[in-house]
C-alpha cells in the first residue's frame, strides 16, 4: 500500500517547518511548496514566502521542494482590494481573504497535479468534523496563538483535504520540536505585520499603489458636526485609533467613524466606541449550513483577531446580511474586519465582513 502524500505550504518559518517534520514522522510522503505571493520594490520577499529558508528546511528534511509564482493573482485578489478598501475608509484583513482565495486554491491545484491526497499548513488550529458531517475549524488549544479566526472563509472542499498538525501545540513546543530535529529556522522570529507591508507603514503602501486619486485632507468633527481639526486622508486612520490624530480636544479622543462619502472623520470618547450590534456581509458558513432569513443562532463572536469571543445572537436578514446582537457591548467594531461566530466547543460556525454603520 502506497503512503499518503501531502503537500505542505512552506513559508520559510518555524511553524510550516515543524508541520512538514511531524507529517514526515507520521509516515506521510511529504512535499514542500512555497507560493511566491509578493516581492517588494527593493526585492525583499514577503514573510509568507521566504524561499531561501524554506529550501533549507526541505533540504534538512530530505523532501522535494517547489516554488509557484502567485504574484499576479495575489495582486488582483489581495493587494489591489486592500488599497481600494482603505480608500473607502475601511480596514481590511487581507490574510483572511488570501487563505481561501489564493493559498488554499493554489496549493490544492498543485496537490492535484502532484497526486497528493492532502495539503497542510502550520496554522494553530485544527480541522474537525461536526456530528452532521460538516468540516469546520476548531480553535487552537493555546489561545495566544489561535489562528482559527483567519480561516473562516475556507470551503468544505478545501477543509476536507487539509491537515493542521499544530492545533494542539504551543509555540514553545513547536520551537522545541524544531530544535530537536535540527531544523535551521528553529529560533526565527515571528512576523508581526501584514506580509506585503513588512514595515507596518500602510499609508505609504497605499500611496505607492493607489490606482485612483487619493482622498484629500478633510475635517475631524465631533458627533454634533463641530470641527475639531483636519485629517490628512481617510486611508491613514482606522476606527478605534487614538494616536497620531493631532487634535487638542482637552481629553482623549478616538476615531469613532469614518464617513468616506463626506470625507470626514468623527471623533468621540472611549464610550463612543462601544456598540451592542454589528452588521456583516460577504458571509461564509462553515460549521453550519447557511441560515435562512429570520433564523437566529446563539454563538460566541470575535470581531478581530485578538478579541475574546463574546456571547451574541446572530440573525439572518432578508437582504443577506447577518445582524449580530451582543449580550454586552463590544469595543471598536471596525468596518472591513471580520466577525467570526463559534459554538461552545470552539468550532467555527460562520463569519463575515463587518459593514459600516449607516450615515
């Protein structure tokens, strides 16, 4: 009987390296592959595709290694929409979109070409099946590294062929395994920024890559419309932001809302950031079938990556959006980010993109 074959997405970091090692030790026929998604003007590679380090890991493990060029689709599906959303006054999370639309799509295509049964990634989460047979993603055992929030857009077909061996491990355990195995990136630091903006300077990236006229300076106002100062382009700000506003209001103020149509930014105090409801569009249902209009779902909902899940009731509206009502108000629901609903076992039920409040 031939061994099962798995294609591992290799970023060049320790997590994907240990994923390949663990699967190899479990008896899989392992192949490594890096998807080349972005290269900066200075030739610097994305932290998701550092080819030299990925090659060194595969050489150490003695497994085949390949690179696929994904630059065109990454630009079309990730960086161009990223810029457009910021110019609309929203704060997108490109990793959420990239996972399903680029990474899983391309890895599964390559897996088919290489007659691989599965693909695998180094995410801190697990693929599980619910009692009714649906696939879903379960939170990583160690909440500090849990990455399930980033994976809610994966389809049933993608999940059915996905392995995630790190779901029960901590980062320290992963580094310990890498050191024991002699993997050369055992002590490599984690990336903290979006892969194509490694310096964290989002405004600069947007200015360099915008394909339309940048929004001009405009007014900071309070909730009554009184002008408090001038902003320098709505794409430079995000809901919940306090630093860098340059407004002397006599008290701490935060970005409460970005009104792109009027080119103004409304500022408020900390209490103004609290909301009891969130509306989501572009929905993806994972652990449950799609809700029908009027149908409700009790769940724990996260509104950003590091947000502790909060008790809520989700209701499907007739227009295809999801209305989320929290038991207790949540802080800074940012348009463009995602709201992800979990069941009591930490399994992803569904998620969607947070929409702006009506003007």
